[in-house]
């Protein structure tokens, strides 16, 4: 399965590269994922001025891509991303995408926004990507309910 991280307001890819460097140092993520820095799908990278060919992914096209096995938990990735976000305070929002699932961590996120981001990832893990809870032994438990919609 493919999981992608993007920082859409990172015009030169500096923050994306910092995030990539942070994540490849996280040994737990390497157990279930192959992590790479790639141009966005359907795009070709433009080299930065003065760079050697093949040494730069280019600007605005970089994504951090995870090729994961079925045991990979988005919440584990979210915790690592939240730690990076707190340490680096990026200027760009961070977007996590897996299939049709999408979660965004705003730039300058508050602790409450970080927790909401982590809950969204945890919910995606618990529903198995279906948007509804995975069957479990305690079907009437608090954690087995689908999240309430914010649309009102």
C-alpha cells in the first residue's frame, strides 16, 4: 500500500527534505515501510539551479512516499510526523494520503489540532480504510463508533 506525505506550501522542498531526513532516522517506521523521496505522481522534477544532475528532486514536486505492508499503522507515522512538526514548526501544512483517505496538519498547528490529526489517523487504522469501524469483540464500545460528522 502507498502512503504519501506532502507539504503543499513548501516551494523549494526544504521542509519536505527535512521531514524525509527525520523519518528515515526513525527505526520503527523502517520495520513496515520503505521510505523514499519522490516527485509527485505524473510530474517530472526540475533540478534546482546549480545542482548536479540526479542530486535534487526539484521544487514543489517532492513527496515523502511510504510503500507499506498490511501491518503498517498510520498512527505510528502520525506520531513521528507530530514530533517533527513540534521540533521544526514548518511553514507549510502537512498532508497525509492513503488511497482516498486524506488528513491535514495545519502549519503552526496547536496541540488540539495535532491531537485531532492523530485521531483521524487512528480512526483510519481502526476502520481499515473503509470509513466505518472494523468489527471487534466489543461492538458497543466507545471506540467502535464511526466519528460524528462536522457538517451541520
